[in-house]
């Protein structure tokens, strides 16, 4: 399939695009066409000798098995077995077969994209066809957020459609997004930032959260009186406590019993207020599991949201999984200003009576 052409543009812009494109083949992660009942795209990444496919969860659907086709004339093939589904509509599959030779990029290589996206105006949506050929569609970056970037097709030949879910959005050789959906009315695509994608997946592989800059490793003191915690009050909660000894206010971490809520309908939500009359800068939240027993009562899939004013809208900044062997889970994200933080718990590890945490901390930036 012939590659699409860029529309007429200034010479300087064309030269910049050509310079980026010359290195595209070598540095970016490998991709594959995936068929799991629904067809889409997957990114192939390796860790410790194993090959994994990262794709939107809606492409996999309810299927536990997928087939994959790699790039090139050889059209290497592989099988994919679903390992886990995450927030942000992400899924990870274990890949076997000849296609595993194309898993050259390590899944723990997280590059902060803030500076790259700040000045980016155009990009490519790269996808693999069922015959192993590669298509590149030229798009304009119309919006950049903490979690998602929005792209618009340049021309008729660059139109986006449903079967492209999971395609890489790239700046030259640099992957900056994973295409998640296409607006049927405007034709614009929404892509989850690639740094956020990998940050979401890292804990599944036992990797620590990626550091986005220098940060103090000194232990933080818990509780509203401690300088290491900006949380001053638990404002609201959506599920009643298990009993009077395990109230939501115990999330302040003052040495009392843990917070345990009745494990009813998910999601469960807890909102805390931060110190000060105005929004403060934060870049992480700590979920403390110590004191929660049995471990089946710990949260599993969760989401962190913030808002800058008491009556403002909520903005998601992180989605991940809390594993039972983690005494404390520190989640990091790009610095934001927040006055309130919400913890939204989507599931727990199976206890029929309760779900809870020992404390919820928001260290100062």
C-alpha cells in the first residue's frame, strides 16, 4: 500500500518532517495487526525474554485469545493470550510464536513527553495492515492534555476509523500516543499518551513508578499535622464504613485502625481536601495498605482524580492496579494543581465484606 503524501507545506516544515522520518524505522517499538474477534493494532514490547502486546481493551473484548501479524514480507505471526485489563481501556497479552523476534523495545523504557508535545504541531498515525504492510496517516495535533492528545487528519487519504485502534501516534521515531478512539462526527482521534500508557502498565511487571524528575526519597510523615501530607480532611465517601472503628476519617493515618468500607457496588469514591485555601502543586499520591487484613480487602483497580476548586470538574490523572504484596503504593503523574483529590476504587481482591486502606497521603511537591 502506498504511503499517503503530505499536503503542500512550507519548505522548512517539510525538511523537519523528513529529518524526523529518516529515523522512524529504527527507534520506535514494533507493531502488529491483531485479530481478537475485533480487529485492531498492538504494540509489541519485551521484558526479561518474554514478548507482550499492548492494545486497547475494547479490541480484545471478551476474547482470551488473539492472533497477531507482524510487519514485512515475512508476515511473522504469533498468538496472544490475555494477561490483564487495566484502566484507560488498556490490555496486555503474552505473545508467543515467530513474531516474538520483533519485541525489541523494553517495556520499562518510559520517556517523558511533556517537552516534545509542547511544541509539536503534526504527527503520524502508524498502523499495520493484515498483509503486514505499514500505513502512515498524517495528522495535526489539535490538543495536548495530561492523559490524552487529540489528532485531526490532514487530508482525505488520512482519515481515521475504528479498525485503527491501538495504532501508534509518532513524532518521527518517537511514540507519543496510542490511538484509542475516533469521533464519528468529526473524524478526530483520541490517543492515550504513550508515557501514561507505560506508567499504567509498569506496576503489573513489578516495576516502580517512573520518576519524572528529581524527588526526595526521604520518608514522609503521615497525618494532617505532618509536613509530609497535604491531606487535611476526608470530605466525603460513597460507601458506609464496616463499623464505627473503621471510618473513612482513618485515612488521615493517625495511627488508628484502617479505613474499611462495605464492599457493595463499585466504584467506591473517597474525596479528601488538601491544605490551604488555594490549589497546591502535587505530583503523586500514596496509598498505604498496611493494617488491612486479610489482603483480599485491598483495592485492586483504582483511579486518582483531582480538581482545582471545590466546585470544579474532576480530571483523572492516574489509573492503575494495587497489588496485594505492596505495603504502600506511590503513584506519580505530571505535576498538577489541586485543591481536592478523589480516590475511585473500581474493584478489590475478593473479600465479600470490605475494601479499605490504612491511609491516603498526598506529599507536597
